[in-house]
C-alpha cells in the first residue's frame, strides 16, 4: 500500500504555525515511507474563503519548502461528486431527507433538551413520500442510535464515542451545498488518502467521518490527531504570544530550514537530537511517536536553531536575504554587495535572525560621506585626528588581510606609545558612522581597501 497523506487547510485567514507543523508532519510521514503528500484547499465555505488566504497558504508552504506532490485540490470544485455520494447514502438507507423548518428544528431541539435526551429529527422514521422534493429540506446522515464508535488513533490511542451522543449530521444543506464532514470523507477517499494526520481539535469529527466511511463500504484511513501548539505559558497560542502566521516568522528573519527543524521538534523527538537535516527527519519521523500533551512554543530554542542555520547558510544567499529585508536589493551596487559578503563571515556569529544580521551589517551599507557625531568630530580636530592621519599612511601601503591589518594596528599603537583605546573608538566611528561594527581589523577587511580609505579621507581630508 502506498502511503498518502494530505494537508487540508481552510482559506479563511493566514497559514497558522500550527497548520504548518501539521503539513510538515504529513510530509515527513509520507516521504519517509516512499509515499505521497497532497494538498487540498477546503473552501466549501465560499463566503469566508478568499483568494488572498489561498495565496497566503501557498506562499507559506512554498517558503517552508513543503510543496505537495501534485496540484492542489479545491474542495468546492468537487461539489457534484459530493452530492452523488449523498444519493448513494440515501439509496443505502444511510441518510434521510429532513423537511423541518428552522422554527420547527429549534422547537424540537428545545424539547429534547428539556427531556434530557439527544435530538433526533422526526423525519428519520417518517415516510419520505410525505415530503416534497421541490420544498427546502436538508439531507441527514442516519447514525446508529446504540453502541459505540471506536477511533483507533495513532496518537491518542483508542477513543470511544457513544453513538447516542453523536448527531444525525447534515450532509447537504437546504441549498444543496455539501457540508464539511461529508466533503472531507469523499475527498480523502477519492484522493487515496491512507493516513489522516491533523490537529486534535478534529478528533470529534473522526467518529462521525468513520461512520460515513463504513456506511459507504469504504476503507477507513488511519487517524492521527496531534495536540495543538500552546504558548510558553501553556495557554492556547494567541496574538499575545507574538507571531502566529508563517509569514510572521519569515518577516522576523527566521530561515525556513530552522523553522522546519523547530516545528518537527514541537511534540516529537528523536532521542536527544536537537539539530537534524530534512533527510534525517524524514527517515526518523513516525506520527505514532508524537506526544499527546500540547507542545509549547519556545522562542529561545527557535533562536538557537536559527543561529545555527545562519552560520551554516551560503553567504550569497544570506546577502540576498539581508538586502530583501532592508528593501534595498534594487539600489545596492556590486561594490556594496561585495562589502556585505566580505563582512558576513566576520559578523554572522553575532546574529540569531536575518533582522539582527542586517543590524550588524549596517556599517557596511552606509553611503559616503558618512555623518559623524560631534564627539568624533571633536576628536578628529585634535591629536587623535593627527594620529589617524599617520595611521592612514601606513594603511595605504598595507596588505589587506585580517592578520596583516591586526598586526599593523597593534604595531602602530606601540610606535605611538599608546594603547588602541586612544584612537580605536574614533577610528571605529569614522569607519562605521556610529553603527555597530566588529573589531577594527575585521571592519577594515569587510569594507575593503578602497572603501575604508575613502571613509578615512572623507573624515580627515585628503592626504597631504
């Protein structure tokens, strides 16, 4: 049997980070067994579904590199198929037509509550010939009234539901629109889904859907309901905990591989392994090993992972990400891009996100002439300025390597009979314009000979 999983979001908002983890679990489980990972957009609620939300789902999955193995299925396009299945259920006696008006339905539900029993439509046992097909009515599923439905869940274990507590759920609304539980069953069956991996907020639906499968004589897929993600305080994840959408994590400067690694570890583990590549996660992951308890978002751990992947990332890629973050990709010339690339190895250890990396690279992006604050200008007007002029002469003939420049700075300080602290802060200000910068020799290397000497000339005036 080929394993087939699916991710089936509703396009009524952004792609939630919990949904992204569900998509990841589905992909890891399928790919680890040589199977297929599919995507279905559950857009039967046409009023709430938006094109922008659909695009946000695609963008989030693409950013996380969780693309499906086939073109996405749009659930609303399958409505005719859903209605045909309802006709089959009616023919089997597993469904019935219900002509209760909204007022009659409300009264019948109130009476059932008052008598301490579950609501059952009187049309369940009435002759359908008493109704008129051209009059508004719904079609309901005819559930068993006795016994229990047992969902064998790969995460939650055996979960039992008393059939009397389930409802004769509506399959088709009075306007002929299929409902969620019907559409999910039909689509999962038609897509060949073998394992339904989703959030545990769908666990109650699993019992109802299992009964529909059985009424149709279709094989029931394996269910796996994973706990939701909670905030650091243990409460359900909400706006007060910060980022919730996948797009938020991208804007905050996290790398997709770090987020994938982090999400895989939210509720699942492989021994003590914290950092692992996609291939390892694919080989190791089993949904049956997911914890039943909700996972908690841990920003410190995510930052730790992201810092690791920043250090490992290709520097050309990081340069592009920094420029994209700054919105300056179109205005940066080749010299500035080279400057950033030279600086990256010297500063990326100090950053945990692309946002922080952009901040520590700000000195390399400054445009000449740099604006210097009053303190630096005052220092340049005195002995420090004269000292930096003498240093500039030595720099002009120096070999531009980290080791050489580091030695030159220390030798120059010794020849002047002072410590680096006498001129280093002013030199740093001249080179960086007051922006955070690495050590002096690292800053010189990152800027390059021409840019570094140009900034010195701007501050000191032409060499005499």
